[in-house]
């Protein structure tokens, strides 16, 4: 046996014997001091081979013995904390990896709160604050151990990453703040930077080091969901260090390339969220996506097509990273093709959430903004084919937001394919979302406000004079003088006369009989008479209900088929209000006619939806407590609620500009002295519900033939938009039928209708079905629901729970939750009544 090794073993055995048997503080101190020689490495006293043997073979055993002896009485064997400081020094000065492992093992095995646990946590805190974690990682980087082949490496990796979990499990609320995840992982990131600095210095000195242990730590931390804490420290520092240093760039690239495949997604997704731009991401990752298949899959597929949680800035970082290098641009083109394939899939448009479709549309627009002319030449035909198929799928959708997405993306593709020729232009409302989407392809919002898109172009004459040069101003003045037809001086100093209340004088006299109106709308060639008739028709219908009932069906037919002859302002509104008025006047006959025509041949989808709108508005007016005429006779309610907007007031009504009743009441109120003032009481409108006796004529015919397709009308096929409107309409009619005798049979029928369509693929239809469920729960008495529809309600509850959890559409999930809450409230209400 080697005598030096035998001497180390002999010394360790003597010290362990002394620690286990002696209670003499001085003797214990001498024994521990002799052991420190193997740590301090005093020259000519302990050979390097002895120190190495002690560290590898005996140090962990010695530390465990120290832990077993730890107690308040044992530390007090020497005064003034000498023994305690000596005890701490072995953990703070010895090999960092073994000291850390013994500390963690000792903390984990302690059963509950104790002095030993608090002391070990205190030493571990000093261990971290002294930077010993960086020494531990540096030791592992020097070993050159192949990844995944060292048990010690795996054990250290688990203990380093899971330290906050272990400490919180043992110490509960007494855990020091340093061990909180929000504090520990930033500290770990700073220690990793120090180790990387030492590795960089070693590389400059010609020495080789392994970085795999740091990569594994980074991967495991990110897998545990702590990307923000550790990358929030690493990314800014690495960004600064890699800007002008090729060694640091190589370190950064190697740090990510050495990440195990199981952690590549977590690391890459964390990096693309933390970096400040695509250039920084390229600086930190290099050509990682060209070298690592897992990273390529994450960047080109997982982050773009399989999830949609990232904000627009992350998409710009990701796609900008692909566009910055010529080798990576091939991936950018492939990504664009995959995105367009998903965007143009009719199945994806039907079944994907609107949020995901918005996410894919943003990614497509960002890709288009990075394309060069040479790139477009290679894929021009593919872009055109994808655009034509995709825009059709989107325009056919029942959801306005989906249609707008299709229009904007198609416009962007068209502008890139034909940069000089005519582009596609659609009419859609400009809002915050459309402006954001247009900005992604470097299109100004004003470019989308052309006359073709519904917003008039801004003429040059409205440019502010302050933005013009003196020469331009002089030129403009000359043009104004040349184009002027009079030599009069400017009248800018005169105040313009208020003509806002002036009415256009017409030579044609307005008709005063319903039959005259009917004749004017059907046979008159006088355009002015036709317009005047349509303007006064609503007021005549309400003023002459008896005469209206004689020709109500014929009048409804004329109005339903009426087409605009001139560019009359408010034509659609006047026509709709007249239809509503004739339906309210003669609800049975007109409702029977309208509901029969809804399923008739040779009607456009617009006319069928007009029928649904008229039925809803008429039902709303019939179900109101007071009719509009009664409200006008009795004067406005004291609550100040306006029953009818000013724009809907009939033209023949002479409503005074200021109501004298209100003025008198205000004067009396100001001059009356009150000693106590309670809450003001408002007069509630009351009266018979006129909708009660006619609700069946509105409701039942609408849903009796929904499953019978016609040649040009198939609700269960391509006309899902009209089906969605139909479902919403019957739900609204159910809501207006509250407190009516027909509410119970209506609820049963509507529940069967909903149950037949509950798995419809169109989100707009499902939204209407869920709204109808809420209308049933609201309108049908709770005791009748639970008494007559118990089985149906149980099945409906299960379906609502499944929708609330699994439906891809966010609005559907919200409506399902609202229906579930309403169902619970009704059940609780019945329990309170029963008790």
C-alpha cells in the first residue's frame, strides 16, 4: 500500500474517532485544524497527491460526520463561536461540488424544523453569496465529462436546479428569501456569466473547456418554466458581450447548441421572447436552425403553426431572424408556404379559433414584409394560388373578423405579387386591428382608406397650408384665382348662417292614405314622389292601423321586394322601419307571410336576413309594456329614458324643442323645500304584453323547415351565415316571450332545435345555440324547467361543460360558462323557495 495514501487514511480515521468520542473542545479544534491542511494546501506539509486523495475519497464522509455532530451543545465546546466558524469553513472552503451535495442531502433528509435545518440553510446561504456556485460549475466544466455519462453530474444538475423546491418543501414559510425562485434563478444566471467569462479567458489562453454542464442547467431551468428569471439575466449580458467579440459569439452559439433535445424548445422559446430584436436573436443563436433539427422544428413549426400564444413582437423577432441570413432565407420561404397552406385550408378556417387565425395572418404579413423581389419571383405562382383559395375560404366565414383577416392578407399578397399593377381592394371597416395588420407589411393605414375600401381618399385641397413652402402657397393662390368664377373679395370674416335645421322643399305632396303609398311604391315613375312616400310611410302606418290591416300582406310584400331606385340616403333604414311598423300593426298576417317567405324560392340571402331582422324588431316593440304612440301621448317618462332616438322620430310628429312639463316640474322642484329626500321613484311602464297572443306565429314557422334544403338555399350546407342569424333570431324571440303562456312549449321546441345542431362546425352558429340556451333558462319558469325538462337539462349541462372546456372559440366558451352559471342560480333559487 502506498505510504502517503495510508497516511491520509490514518489521519482521517483518527479525526473521525476524535469527533465521535471526544467532548474536549480544544482536542476537537486541533483535529479539525489538522484536516484543514488538506484544504489549504500548505507547502511542504501536505503533498498535492494527498490533497487530491482526501478530496476525492474522504471529504464527503468527513462532511457527513460534521453534520451528524451538529448541535448547539457541541458548537459551544469552544467559546466565542470558534468551533462554529471552523465547522463552517469546511463547507465554504472545500471542494464546492461535494460541499454542495452534502448540504443539500442533509437538508432533504431532516424530518422537520430544527436547529440543524436552520444551521444548514444558513451555511447554504453563505455558500451561494460567496460565489461558490460558480466554482461548482467551473469544476464541472473542467472535467470534460461526456454529456449524460456522469452520475455526479446528473445529481448536481438536479440539486442545483431544484434547490428552491427542496428548501421550500423543508422550511415552508421560514425559507430565506434568497431561495425564492424569483431571487435564486437570477443569481444562478449571474454565476453562469462568471463561469462563461472564465471559459472565455481559458480559450484565449489556449486551454479547452466543456460548456455542456451549463447548457444542461439552462435547459433544465427552462423546462421547469423559469425562462424569464434566468434569461432575463443572461440575455442582456450576452447581448452586450457578443457584439464585438468572436469568442463570446462562439460561446453563446455553443451554449445553445449543446442544449439537450428535450430542453431545446423551452430554451429557444424563452430566447425569442427575451431578445430585443431579430438582430440580437441572430447574434445569440447563429445558424442554430440549420444545425439542429429540433431547433428547426421549434422555430419553423411549433412556434408558428402548433401554438398561438406569442405577441406580435415575438413573431417579428422569429421571422426576422430567419430573414437576416442568406442560408436561413430558404427556411423563411418554406415557413411562408406552410403558413399559406394553413391559412387557405377551409377546415382550418372552420375549426381553428379566431385568435389562432389572427396569429397565422400576422405571421404571413411579417413574412411578406421580409421578401425580396428575387424571392417573390421564385414563388409568385404559389402565392397567387394560395391567395385565391384562401380568400374564398375566409370570405365564406360567418364571423366578420375572419372575413376581414382574409381581405387584408389577400390585399397584402396581391400588392407583393403585382407591385406595379392593379391590386386587390376590399371594403372593410378600418379599426385598431386592421391598422396593426397593415403596419406589419409596411403599408400605411391611409393606403387602406382608398375609395375602394369604403373611405374616400383625402383630396389635395385639404392639406394644411402650414406644411407648404412659400412657392407652393403662391402657386396654389394663383390656381385659386384662375378657377374662381367671381371677382368678389373673400367673405371669411362673415359668420356662416346656421342651416342645420333647414328642410329641403319638395314640389311633390306627401300621400295621406296607405293605398296611395302602395300605388306610389309599385307604379309611380316619379322619383321624388317615390322618395317622399317612403319617408312618410311609417308614420302613416302607425296613424292608420285599420287601413293598414286591409293591405298589410300586400304592403309587406312590396316592401320586402322594394329596390332602391335612386341614391336615397337612409333607404335601408326607412324600408326596415316601415316593415316593422306594418308587422306590429297586423302581426298575425304579416308574420305568417314573412315566415313563409323565409323558406320560399327565389329569395336572396340578404332578403332572408332582412326577414329575420324585421321579426326581431317587431317582437321587441310588441313585447314592450307601452306602445310608442301611448308614450307620446302621456309625455316622456320621469326617468328621462328616451324611448325612440331622434333619428327614428316620424316626420309628421310635431315634437316641441323643449317639453313644457319638464320645465314646470323643474321650477317646482327648485322652489320646494324638503326636510328629507329619499330615493326618487320612477314610474314603471306597464300594460299588456301584445306579443303574448302572437308569439307562436313568429317562432314556430321559423324552425319547422330548417333541415329541408332548397335548390338555392341550404341552411345545413353552405348557408351557415343565415343559419347563424336564424339561431340568434329564435333565441331573441325566446327571450321576448318571457312571462307568456307559450314560453314552455317554445322552450321545449327550441331545446330540441339546439340539440340537433349542437355539434355544428361554424362558431357563429354555436354562439347562437348557446345564447338560445340562456334564453330558455331565462324565459321558461324554473319549476317548469326542472319538472318537465329534467333529463334534457342534465344532458344540456354536460354539453355546456364540454363546450366551456374544449370549444376552440373563446366566445363560445364564455357563453357556455354564462349558461352554466345561470343554471346554477336557478337551481339555488328553487332550493331557497322550497325551504
